[in-house]
C-alpha cells in the first residue's frame, strides 16, 4: 500500500491523522508513505529535514510572504512559506491548532510534536520506484519555468531518492503543470496526487489519484495496481 502525501493541513485534526498513520506504519510495515509538498513545508518549518547550511539564501528574490526570525538562514524557503504572519499559503492554521500551539510559533510546535510523529515525518519517501510505476506526489519536472528545468529524469529521481533540498522548490512534489504525456527517459507510468481531479484519472503515462480527500465534500480515493480497480470513500 502506498500513500501519496499531504497528511498535514487536510481536515481539522492533523495530529490525529498522523497518529493513525503511525499506527498503520507499525502494524503494516510494508506500507509506503510518500511526502507531499505540505508535509515537506511542515517538516522544513519544524526542523525535521536535512537542509543546506545556507538555505536561507533561497529566499532572496522571493516576493511572497515569509515567516521571519533570527535564524532565517537555517530554514528552507518552503519552511518559511509555511507560516508567514499574514496567513499560510498552505492553510496550515488547523495543523498548529491540532498540536495545541498558536499559529506561527515554531519553538512551541517543535516541543509539541511527539517523538514518534517526528520519526514518522523523517521516514517519508520523496519517491517510490517500481518496475512498472514511479510514485511521486506531484509528477516529474518536464516543463519550462520551474527550478528543476534542464535536469534529466534520472537526475530528478536521484535527487528525490536522496531527499535533496538544495533547490528552493521541490518541483516533483508541488508543480501543477503536469499532463498525460510521455516522460523522456522513463518507461514507467507516473502515479501521483497533488492535482485535484473529480475522479481518478488513468492515462497512458500518468495516473492521478487525488480526488480532494481531506476537504469536507470530497472523497478519498485509491487505485489497485495493476488491475486498475478504483476504491472510493463515497
């Protein structure tokens, strides 16, 4: 079983969701959990990811709102985007509430995250590779205009395997311009979430599974491979 990410910021009780996932990880050790862009931003904010020493420089030239403190240079851009004073791009307010801390209070959040939750987040994969499929939260960075432009697919996969945080944006986890088109140098189907679809989309080169689970009126969906049987909470 493979989960495609975004366990935080979805629904009113992230802490309870993560606790359930921790129990599932313990009882079903062959389950794989991938990181979504929300999870990476949460982890970067909470100090649960290894990042370059000078990662604060990634914020230079970024025009969006950012969280600020005396240790900006130690926080990846995605972490600083997670809880700016004017409100979060990630809609992270409910995640702070679920851990019993005020929005934007980094030190309090770090203290409130149970050790086994921290261990769960640190265990998340950025990619899972199978002989027939590549599982990744968003896709692979084929299109121009993103910070991974020009990287070969093999280099992208290598960076994902290593949880490489040397780029300001982890494009395969957050870029939205994916299409069902061949991926040069890849002979496997990409299975992803991230981009909401009304129903599970099965294409020739890409399977999209995110039907909006976590939002009040949208179902959680799954697909069985290779049978292509679709399972929904509806």
